[in-house]
C-alpha cells in the first residue's frame, strides 16, 4: 500500500490550524485585488481582513458564496465577472460548468491555479492505486466542461500514459481501450456501463481487457454499491468514486474502504450547512460548503455547492483522518422529492434499480397527478422484473412507484452527466 501523506492523517487541530493559516494569509491580497470578494467582505462588515488573520480561526465570520451570486456577477460584468484576482492577461484556461442548474458559468484559471488542479489529482490517483506505470483512457469529449481535463493534466503530472478518447464513437472507444491495453478508465459511471454494452454488441468482453481500475465522476454511481458492483463485474475493474466541481476544484476521492468520498482537506475546507438553522459544522448532514485553498486567480470562499451530504469524521480503515462523505453525494439539495411525506433522492432509486441484473437504462419521473405526487419509473427489462423492482422500492423506501418495462435500447444513452430524473405536472 502507498504510504499516506502527512495531511491525510492530520489531527482535527492540525487541520484547522493549517487550513486557516493558508486562507488567512491570502485574504488581504484578495480584499485588495479581487473586486467580487472586496464587495462581499464590505457587505459583511469586514473592513480589513488583517484583523481576521490574527485570530485563531475566523472562517465562520466570512460570508457564504452562492452560485447565483457568481452567475449574477458574470451577467452584470460579462464575459467573466469580477471574481478575478489578477489582470486578465494572467489567465491561461477557460472552462465552464456543465449546466446542471442554470446557465453555464465561465471559470478562468491562471497558470498557478491550473498547476494546483494537477496537484489535487495526485491523492485521487494514489488512493486508487494508479501509478506512472498505468495507461489511462479518458472516455470524455474534451469540450468546454472542465470534467476530465484536469484529470488528464494530473495524470500527465503523475507520469502515466494519457490516452484521449475525445471525438470518438463508443465503439471506437472500446476498440481503442483494447488496442492500447489501457489499464485505467475515466468516465461517468453511466458511460462505463454503456461501454460494456457496446463492447458486448461487438462480441468483445471488456472484463478480459487490460483494464484494472476505473475512476468515475459526474454522478454518484461509483458510491452506489449496486452500480459499482455492476461496473466492476462488466469491466473487470476495481471502481473508485471522485467528486469535483468546476467552480471549486477536484476535491474528493474514494479509498480502499469505498464506502464514501474523502475530502482533500489539505486543499479544501469542508463545512456542512444545516439549511434550516443556517449553522455550519464540520460534520453531519446538510449542504456541502467548500473553500478552495490554492486557486487564487478565481477562488471560492465558503461556496454552497448545493450537494446534500452526510459528512463523518473518525478513523477510516484506510488510515486517513480526512472527513468522509458517507455514501458519496446523496444528490442535489433541490433534487430531493417528497412522495406522500417520504423524502427520496434519485440516487436511492438507482441503488435499487441497479441491483437487478436484467435492467439496462432506466428513467425516473415525479409526476403531479390531481395534486398528489407520484413516482414513475421506466426500465429496460423483461416485464416480470418491473414488478420485482416496484416491490423492492416499496419495501425499502416505503413509497409506491409505478414501474414500466420497455425493450432494451429504447431509452437514450448518455456520455456526460446522465439526466434520468424529471418532474412533470400531469
Ligand atoms: Zn478511507
């Protein structure tokens, strides 16, 4: 097993001190040069951040940042907004958010920030046992969405062989994985299953290829046991989860315990916001709030990610003391639906549906029928499986869900973040 870095076994006190020193050291320059944060600090009544620097920990005094604020700022000051610490000439890369919610945000990185992204990928690869000897295949389109761009740069830094799967059909990607003897696959969990399906149609068994590890992002699938088991079986790999956000950075990774996602607390401060009380803690259930500590060209401080998590602290079997998001990201805070008084995240449905061997793609819709919310699920499977899936959803989640079976290949496939969940009025 690879030895852990000192930050991976920090005590609570060592972590807090290191994080605050790093943030506090940069705040004065930010207040001076970054118009967006200067305004926010003014509004929060913090006239001089040097007053905070002398405190033991002044994080809780800083204001939260929301996506709406960044988005409104960009709209008022096009094209990049005012969250810029340096003159515009200093920036070298432009990426944009995937547009899960609202219009895409343009995010800039200067050379130092991009180097930081590359460094952030090292603990992720290390935890998955990926090394310079590996050949990493990126089944990703390499468009403006940051996605696996930073993973590609990080893999180069690691010294691994980086294989791009951009501008290829799924069949071409399967052929490239086999021909190059790739050992590591990077893609969304949905797309891993799509690759296995396409391979089967070509008479290729990817479980017999050189692939040995897969790392997934974009959806929670790799932390959902049933989805992970299926990817591992169909591709012959050990599967790891990774979490990141365009505005924040590549912050999370699953370890050998694979029961959640650790946060790299050397480069990110994680807080859990109780949205009901407005109180932020360093563990528990709530909305994940992140501060990045090395992306000073366009930083985010106490950024409300909109992701609902359950953060636990304590020793992990992997030896790390880093906070862990148990079970990965449960879902977007606004994705939670309430069916007859029961709160459900779409990921809970996935955890059940994926356990059934004969299910291909699936869809979930929340429909409002005569003022009552009803959950409907469409699955690619034989008719008898639909009944069993409905039974499992009822017994495990306590809600009734109408499950309809359709023929294999009927539902659309996804390369990027899958959109399987919808809300409609009937
Ligand atoms: Zn661990």
